[in-house]
């Protein structure tokens, strides 16, 4: 029987430790963490975090690592639209009533374009933390959900003021406003907060306020909030499906069957078809959320990060593997990724 020498045993031990550390690091990486954001140059289609549909066939896509892409033909072709954008990690893209486009980023704050995405300028005056996950317009004001609460701009992003009492230092992932002006904020780890129209203070909606145990809104990650035409508030939770409140968050009930235990990333409530984007693909309800069916035919990447509803049955879904489009309310999907590549360098401001 042969025995290993001390030196060979030492080499084997080092190799085993290295393999174990590599495995642990791989397991520790999650889809919610940006990882190394020092620069993305790898080939492949980018992960799409946000989508905004403009007039005619205009669509904007915010990616995680490739900046902003723009399509003028309904997603058939995409072009990079990054001039002046200094952060390629884009969480939110929205189009304002004045047709200005706003982008919220991981490290660069908020950017604005007044020329259909041809160039961007930073719009961060007054923000105390630049990480911005959500942008919402309401009655002439623009609200930003940031890494330190909510901020409001009444001048198109030229300056921001804190709308943050009760929310300071919370990461905001979703915002919604009802017809009476009450605002709701979905957070990471702390559930939902509400600020009534006649108040400046945010109050946490806690489980103690809720009725039956099965209908207690989980106090965790809330990434999607929507208010429908009746004033009902819908919340998409991490791993617990969709909840609805008909009394501005005082009581809740779990909504529908089919999405009870999935991670909800985006919601569209209203009209004949309601949609949710999840970690397991897209779902549709035609009975106001009572039941949900999966609509994933042709959707080859089912980790949905965002989606946008267009006209006449058109939807765009942003995934970890690019963008998919349907023209029949989700019955059939096809990839629309021509020009979406992560192997692009950001363009600096034009001089």
C-alpha cells in the first residue's frame, strides 16, 4: 500500500479547499445581487429589468449591464441608446406625460432624455442615495423609489425633495398611487408602507392590522403594486403570490389560484386580461384574478423581470435572456433580440 508524501497531501488539501470555496461562492450568488458591476463585456443577450412602450412602435428597454436599448419597429430591431448614460445597470425606464424619458440606475441615479433617447443627462439634485428601482408619475409630479426611501420632483427631475418621513433608509421596489392621492410603497424585507393623501408620514401596514391568518399579507419583499379603476390595491409578493385590498391596505386577501406560491415581479391589472410576470413565466387571468393560467408557449426564458402591455394584444416581456413579444395576449411568444447584446461599451457624453 502506498502512502502520499507530506507535500502531496498539502497540495491535495489546497486543491480541495479551493474547490469548496468556489462552490460556496457560486451558491452564494443570487439573482437579486448585482455581483461584479465593474464592467460587462461578455457576449450574449442582456437581462432586461424594465420596459416602456411609447407611441406607435417605440419601445425602450433598460438592461442590467448593457444600458438602455431602443426599438422603433416594435422590437424587431434594437439599438443601443446610451449617450450620456454613465451607469449601464438600469432598473427602471418610464415615459413622462411630456414625453421625456427617465431611467433609474444602480449607481448613477436618475437620467433624463428629452430627445427620444438620443442622449441622456443626470437628474440627481437633492437625492441622498443614487440607487433607484422605480419611477412613477402622478398629477404632474415624478416619484422615485430609491435605496433610502421616496423622493419627489415637480420640475421634471431638475431637483428632488425627500418624501420620506417614516421610510428613511428603506429600499423601495414598488410605488403606486390611488385616485384619492394615497401612496403605497413596496419594500425589500419590510412589506408595504402607506402615506395617506392628507399626511406626510408613511405608516407600515403590519400583519397585526390584518384579519384572517391565511389572508395576512407577508411582511417581506414586495416588488409590484397596482391600483385598479375601483381603487383596489394589488401587491405582488416574493414566493407568496398576489394579494388584494379593497380598503387601502387595512385588510387583505390572497387573490386567485395558480400563482399562490410564485415570486411576482410585475403586475398589470385592468381590462379584459390581467397579467403577472413571475420567476416561472407569465400568467393571465380573464376573470379578474380569480384564476390564473400560465401563458408560456414560446417563452424560452421564464425568469421574468418586467413586462409592458401595448395595444391590440401586444405584450413585451423582459427576461434574464432578453425580450420576448406576443401579439395575441400571451398565447404565443417569440424572441425579439436583434441588437440586444451585452458586448457593448457605453458612449460618453457628446462634446
